[in-house]
C-alpha cells in the first residue's frame, strides 16, 4: 500500500478544511452569543430606563427632563435596532458557515469511504497473494514428498537389483 497516495493526501486536505470550517462555526457561535447578550443588556437597560421615566411621570416631570428621557429612549431604540441587525447578519453568517462545514464533512466522509474501500481491496489482494504463495509452497512440498517417496522406492529397487548380480 502506498503510504502517500493521492487519495490519502486529498483526505488529509479535506480533514484540514473541515477542521477550519468547524472552527469558523465555533467562532461565529460565540460571536452570535456575545451579540445576543449585548442586545439583551440594551433591552434590559431600556426597560429599566422606561420604568424610571414612568416613575418620574407619576411624581411629575418637567418638560425638559421628559424631552431628555424621550431622546435617550430614542437613542436606545436605535442602538437596539442596530444590534438586532448585527444579530441577524451574524445568524445568516453562522447558517452559511454551518452549511459550508456540512459540505466539507460530506466531502471528508466520501474520502474516508474511498480510502477504506481502497484499503479493503488492497487487503484482499494481499490475502490472495499470501494464499497463492501458501498453495504454491504446499504443492511444492507435496511434489517433493512424492519425489522423495519415488526415490526411496527406486533406490531400494536398485540396491536389490545390484545384489542379484
């Protein structure tokens, strides 16, 4: 078996590509989680700030302060919308990377199957060669034993015939 066959090389390259794709998926998942956490923080902060505004309104609030609250809430809403867009973009990127990883995994499985089949074929050939060698050795031994028996009979016959004369 050729240790560095082209198929083995292709399989190793496919393994590297598959590993890199898996790492990309992992990085994208972590990034997506971090983005989701930032969005959750913004949503919580907006909720808390809105509660402060409602509390201030119950006690009475000056128009300038109310306007500041409204502007800050609008800024938070823009930040939330922006974070949601980032989150959606990252989710799409993660989906693409997962599909790419799955494609690389299928390719690797194909090479695994081909390498396995090649190894099985080579093993069968080796087994057949061994069996042929064994059969040839066995046949030679049988012929040698027959020849040896034939020589024993002939040599015994010749010694008897030499004694007659």
